[in-house]
C-alpha cells in the first residue's frame, strides 16, 4: 500500500467514532435539544463497551451496551428539560463532569488490559480497488457502520416523515403542536436516538480507534464533535466532511512530528485551534449580509443556521 493510500485508510478508520458522535448530536440538535454531556457520555460508553467486551468476550454485546448507556445519559438530559424544566446546558455540563468522574472510578480495573475486538471484513475483489477498496471494503464493522450512517441519517432527516417532524419541532415547536405533533414526545425520541448513536461512538473509541481503556480515554473529543456539528451546519453529510477533515489535520500533524522534532508536543494540538478558527470564520460568514451574493458552492459548504428553537425549553400550554 502506498503511503498516501495508507493515510487515506487511516483517516477513514480513525474518524469512525467522531462520525458516529457527530451524527448522534446532529439528530439531537435538530429537535431543539443541546446535549452537552457528550464528553462524559463518550467516557462512560467507551468504558461500558470495553468492560462488557472483556467480561463477556463479545465486542458486539459491548457495542450494544454502550448504545444503551448513551441512551440513558440522553434520557436524563431530556427528562430534566421536559419534565423538570431544567436548563439543558447546565444539566449537560453537570452530567459531563459526573460521568467523567464515574468512568475514572469504575474503570480502574480495566486500565491497559487486552480484550476482544472486531475482526476486519474483507470483501473480495472490491477490497483491491485502489484507495476505495482498503478504505471502505477492508475495514471492521464499526468503520463500515460509521460511513453507512452518513447517507442514512441525511435521508432520515431530509426525506422521511419522522425526520421532517423532528426538524419542525426544532424550528418551531408551537407551530408543530398546532398541527397535531407532540413536541415533547418528538424531542424525547430524537434525543434518545441521538444518545444511542453517541454511545456507539464511545464504543468505537475503546473497541477500535483507541483500543482499550484508560483515564480520560476519549481525550476531549466530545467538545470537538460539538464544534464539528456547528461546522457542518447541522447537516450530516457536511458534518462528516468536517470529521474527516479533522482526521486529515491529525494525520498531517503526526507526519510532521518526524520532520520537526522540536515540536513533537505541539504538533498534535494543531487540529484543535484550526477547528476553532474555522468555526469563527463560519459564524462570521453566516452573520454577514454578503452571503447571499457569494457563489452557491460557498453558501452550500459554509452556510448553515442552527434550529431556531435549539436549547430553548418547550412552552407549556
């Protein structure tokens, strides 16, 4: 395999958990809910996946249990919002801290121990296609699942009745309710589904991208995923492009370490400020009155507004 081809395969493979988390959060935010517990959820679901896999010998069971753990975290946030009237952002922050500490406490006996993992699925003939084959047809089930979720999520949001209902609730829950839709029920369903997928992302960390378990195992990637959702304009395809772009920045930073030996501590951090600068650019772009006069391709790539009712509590009649 050529060096460039190897880098492409690495980006596709290591971006799998980020893709899943970004997709899960996109679905959640489309309904008007902000899940700021992502970092804590990733930690507890990564631990759950690995611990269950080690205990049972089944990575698939660990994967499913991680999804369950993610749904529970999401359910706590949405119930605190809809039933108790608590602020989504505050609950998310508190839950992130709590789940992070809980994962550190419960994960002590699983630190740096071997465990089962998903085997690669090689599709004959297709896997031999240059670049495309090794990237998409010679990967394990988690990677395949991650890139299949991209078009499926886009289709769900844009083309299905339930997806359009989720969007309607995120934009204007009062108007949606006047049309016979139950905004509270829709938010609960969308948030739980998003939580399950985020949980799968946590599993992809400990069972694939960063195999095993250690304290702060997901390395603050939860916050990066939140930024990528904004970068993607709440569109799963654009968000996936953002996730893969972040993976490219990481690979470049790692490659540069062998050249700039004196900057080995700094280079791995470069993708993070780059993402922040990109977000600042996008926010300024979307607030500018000149966006309508710019080429459509720029508006399509950088434009995008958050759901109008995101982060706001539902009005009670």
